[in-house]
C-alpha cells in the first residue's frame, strides 16, 4: 500500500478553504444533503455498517454455542469472511470503469443481507463457512464500491469533508451497532440478532433498487462532464 501511494503522480491544485471549522463542517453537511446520490450512498453504508457488521462481534458465540466448536471453528469462520472479502476486492480491481457500480452496490448489499440471514440459521460448519464467503464478499464490494462512486462524484474542494462523512458512516456507526447487537443478543438471542441485521441490510438493498433509476438521471451528466461517459453512450449507461 505504501509503495502504491508513493508511485502515484497526482496533479497538485491549490484549493481555498474556510478557516472556520464549524463553517466547513456545515458546508460539508449541506453539500451531502443536496446531492441525492451521495446522500443515498452514505445512508445505505451506515445501515449496513450499523446493522450488519456486528455479526463479527457475535461470531464467538455462534462458533461455541451454535456450531459447538472452539478457537479453530472461530478461526475458520473468520478466515472464510476474509476469503470472501479478498474475492470481492479482486472483482472490483478487475473492473475497468466506475460505470455500473450503483447496481453492483445494490446487489452486494442484498447478497450481504441474505448471507447474514442464512448464516444466522446455519447449523453445520461447512455451510456456515460457505455462507460467510458470500457475506465477506458482499460487504467488501458494498463498502469499496460506495467509496469509488463517492470519490468519482464529489467535487475536489469538498472531497475531504465528504470522505469524513464516509468514514463516519462506515466506522462511526459500527460501535453503536455492536452495542445494540450485544443488547439484543442478551435478550432475544444471537441468532435472531444476526438475522435482524441481515433483514435490515436486505431492506437497505431494496431501497437502493428503488432509488437507482432516479439516481442514474442525476449521475449521467456528471459522468459525461468528467469524461467517463460519452454522450452517445448515455442511453445504456448506469451509475
């Protein structure tokens, strides 16, 4: 990663910033609120991070109480998630364009949610491992594709502030979700808690599916302006 960053050659530009932190935060919030694609992507990511990611916190309970295993079982489950995440990262690395990532994000969110529901009711280790590969891939693709779309859409002078919101949606909501998951697991059970998170992610994916047609209309002119799409390709282009 460090070598990749050193190898990058980026055109430097001088951007003017408001010295007042409060004013910059407010302008960043207003920018996100005005942009439907950015706002939608951040909300979907926050739901997935808060409701879906806590399954990792509850994984030791699943390994011991549901699957009847120990440290080796937990290692296999976490390893399966890593294999899925690596597969998702390689898939995204193989894509040539940001075009179509809106639909990819939607499918990844649905796959992640469905995988969590299936994992919650898995009672055999091989089945749980296979499901977690899908779960890991779904989350990695959803998270990284959202990052890519945001980086493509955002104006340079607002990039830092928008990515701060991305970090808050991705990392800032996860601890709150883990706290909620622990509270629920103590009262209604680990299985039901993970399944509930999966259903929330499924609903988030369905919401994205409903929003995609309208978002494409907004995103196409931006892609054309930045040379990602040619005007003649807009009929078949997707965000």
